[in-house]
């Protein structure tokens, strides 16, 4: 279990009257005072969850809770009832029960106290009994789901995401910021295994975890191929570490040779340079080995890509076969012929409709236009381009011939007519 650490306490923690009530025992029956019972239960349930979040763990036991919530030399008297109630509501589950429901093979991982203490009582006895073992560990279901999601997110956003199989040690190094200890990580992995997102296995005594890859609905079991790829990747990593060390060693020999030469110790300087050459030769051999391993990994990756492409081709061919099941070349030719016939018929119909409208001869239209122009008002301006052959002067309006002089008598008569 995680060590006892400071946890976020609620504001009423400093109220003696309120805390005396919360630290007291629960009534024998909830029906005696439902409101007080629920108030106390809700307080401790929320505080237990908050405490585990603060400690980055997902497991609790009664002994640890008594130490965490100790106040003024007093411990809460109702935590046993709180654990039993949370178990009845499905908010927590015994750690051994939680692990066994997923995969009994996890017993070999040494999760929590599974190998330390025998199972002396069953889950049903927990629900019906009045005692809870002080060191019995329980898993908070809400928190283990949250922790599983955090672990999966960290993996997918890390460099390890390029490897489908990773070691438990590498994964714990990656997730130590969100998991308080290895037991917490194990619980998160158990939840991910329940969600079909990971598969676990032991390879020569080493714990390895296989993650579901993008595009997969669920993870497959760890196969010999997966283990082979994992071993090659681990060998590549080991060679990289050795190359780094050899590089540092070669640089060290070079610096020592420089110092010795500066001090006039030429023989010792030559000896250092010979050592540097030997180190560089070993490094070259390691580079060749690493390139061979990378070549094998590249071929494996290429083969997996080829397999995916072939599977896609197979699926495409199957779909195409079903799509063309009732289609033949003869049927397609017949259909095209029918379409061409319909198009020809439509063209004939359009031509017939167009020919049915009586069109006036162009010569007749020009004669009618000239007749209209001759009868038009003399004040109308005729555009030049209407009758280009006419003389522009002929288009000007005629000089008026009416007498424009009016006598006063005529104007007075018109004015009288207007007033009438």
C-alpha cells in the first residue's frame, strides 16, 4: 500500500462539534435518522475518494484510513460501516476479488497482498458481517477506471506507443507520476485488461504488457511473434546504451591522451590513443549488429504492412464481386444501347417541338421594321445602326410649319376654358 501522506481535508475538519458527530459510530439502523446517516455516509465516502486521489492510489484498507483520518488522537468509529456500504453499492471491491475476476494469472504478479495472506473470508461475508480486517485491501472502482484512462493516455502520447509490447518496468517509469506504486499500476492494467485494451504476459520471468493499437477494437493475446519483436527491440535498446558508453569511453581516452601529451608523456599518450582505437572498433562492431537488428525490424514492419495491404485487397475484391454479382457485359451494352435510343428520341421530339412554332421570314421582318420606322414620330431619334444605308440628315425632324404666334385674345379664351 502507499505510504501515509497529507490529504486535502474539508473545511468542517476544524469544527469540533461537527467532527465529533462525524467521528461517532453509525446508528444500528439507518431508519432511526435517515438524514444524519446519509450526511455522515456521504461525507466519509467523498473524503475517502479525495484521499486516494491525493495519494495517487486506487486501493484502501481500514488500518490506513484510521491513520489518515486521525484527529486529535481520535480515529473515526464508523469507517467499517462506510466500507461495507460502499461495497454494497458497488463503489469498491476486494482487491483479490477484483484481480480474480479478470485473470487468475495475475496472482503470479504479486499484486498487493494476494500472495502474502490467504483468503480467509469471502466477499459475501464482508457484506453480511460486522467486521472488516484492518489490512484487507479494497479497490475503488471509480478511481481505478480513472487511473486506467490516465495510464492509457500516457502510453499513447509517449515514445513507447511505437512498440505494441513494453516491459512493466518501462511502463511504471512512464506512469510513476500518476501511479503511487506498482500495485496501483497493476490495478490500472487489470482494468484495461477488463476493457480489452491490454494483454499481459510473463517472458522469462519479466512482466510485459501488450497494448491495443490504433484501428483495433480490442487487443489480441501476446504471441511468440510479439515476444520476438519485443526481444529485438530490447536488444536494439541495449546496443544503443552500449554504444553511448563506448562513445564516452573513447572521448575519455582522447582527453587523457591530450593531457599526457601536454605533460610530455608521449608513450602514455600513445597508449591512450591505442585504447581509443580499440574502443572505436568495438563500437563499429556494435553499430553493425544494431543495423542488422534494425533491418530485421524493418522487414517485420514491412511484412505487417504488406499483410494489411493484402487484406485490404482481399476485402476490396470481395466487395467488388458482390457489387457486380448481377452485372454482365452484355447487360451493360444493352443498357447503353437503350440509353442512346432514348437520347435520339428526345432529340427528335425537341426538333419537332421547335419546328412547330411558325417563324416569320427574315425578309418580311425587315419590311415590317422599315414600315414602322416610316410611320414613327418625327421627334424619335433613330439610332444610326438601325438603318445604316439612310442619309443621317434625313433622320432629323422636319421644320414645324404651324404659326407659333398667339394673340392675347386666343390666350384669354383658352384661360376661360380652363376655369370652366
